[in-house]
């Protein structure tokens, strides 16, 4: 097994569950006042071509909370902005830090860094996948609803990197997943086809959001226009208007269904104020759990390097 975390398909069910179980343990210990020092004297580089508030702060808090140190590099601060070959950057950075956490555009960037790096490369987001986020989402689901393999999960909206990663998670962890996406905005077809072949439970793409959420235990959504797609915002708002997670759609799900949103949210677009601020929404628990999942990920990958 690679010591990089580039996508959820790098790991089997047992390994993915180990991240979640460890994060829950670390969260419990932190609440009890336990101070963690497992990553004392370790340094991680956060290399963010795409800026972020939650992802940056949760990784920094996670590393500091485990006794380690952080170096933050925006895109303009690295040789990525000056066309240095990725293989050179990977080999140089490997001599400075104990891991690289990378938030970028193309999946090929983290893949190439992983090929040449001798320290762990953690995918903190690409346009194709968002593995750390989905692990924190699943942790949140299991805290509230129990084992995810027994649940029905719905995705409503754009077939983006989050949708692709939920598809991967469904195939590995064995839960039922229904995705409602408008024509032309479906998840990656190769990822969907591979997941359907592997999965023991249905992974289904539909058009009608009400059909996707029917009998669902969890309803997932995200912004309609992701970072880098801002110029499409107006066009997407018209196309996605029937894919809003609102009170009417929530009523079509199970009475105890919960709602997830990885944030930031555009109230009145993909989700209403009523739902986001309602008792069934767990978006802010998700945000907290990013920090705990990141602790588990950093601990596992950095300590595996010795």
C-alpha cells in the first residue's frame, strides 16, 4: 500500500474505517483534555494552489494539536508558479518536511508529486477528488446514524469532486448511494462505472432529486459552481434551481434524515437558510470533524515514514 493519500481507492474498507475510528478516538481524548504529542518535531508543508479557510485551518490545527509544525505555501510562494518540474519540487520538499498536504486543480499534480516524493503526499482537494473531506463527512454520519454500510445516502446537485469521492466511498464501504444531477453535470463516468462494478450495494444516477432522497438517511449537497467555475455561476443557477435542498425536498426523505454540506454554503441557492440552520443539518459538525480526521491521517502517514 502506498503511503500517499491521493484518492479513496488507494485503500480498502478496513483501512478507511481505521481513519474514522482513530479520528473518533482522538476527538474523544481531546474533549477529555488529553494532549497529543505523536508528531512532535515533525513538519508538514501545506501547498495550496487553491485557497481555503476550513481546509487550511483544520490541517494547521490538526498538526499543532498533535505537537507538530506547519509551513503554509500558497501557489505564488512555490515553484509551481514558475514552472519548475513537479518531480524536482517533490524531491526537494521531501528533504525539508515530513509530509506534503496539497490542494490544487489537476489530479495529475498530486499523482506526479506522489511518484517522486519520498514523504507522504496528502490530497487536500483536486478538481477530481476530495478524499479527506469525505472521510470527515462519513465520520459525521457514523456519529449520528451508526454504521454507514446500513444507510442510504443521497447526493443532490453537481457531479463534482465531492460526488466522485462519495462514489468511491460507496464502492469501498458498501453503502447505497443515489445521485441526482442535471444532464451535462454528471459525475465522472469512468469513476461511476468502476464503482458500480465493484460495489455490493446500488450506486445509481437519477435526474429527479425527490427520487434520490426517497428513504434516504443522509442528504448531501455542495455549491453549484465550484472554485474556478465562478464565470458559470449565473448559467448554473438556472440549470440547478430544481436541485435545491429545501424543506420540501427534505420532507421526501426519511423523517430522521440528516443533511450534510461541506461548506462554504450559498444560502438560497443549493440549500435554504431554513435547512442549513435547522436541527437536522450537521454541516458545522462536519467542519469540526475535518480537524479530527486530519489528525488521524497525518499521524498514520507521517509515523509510517518513521
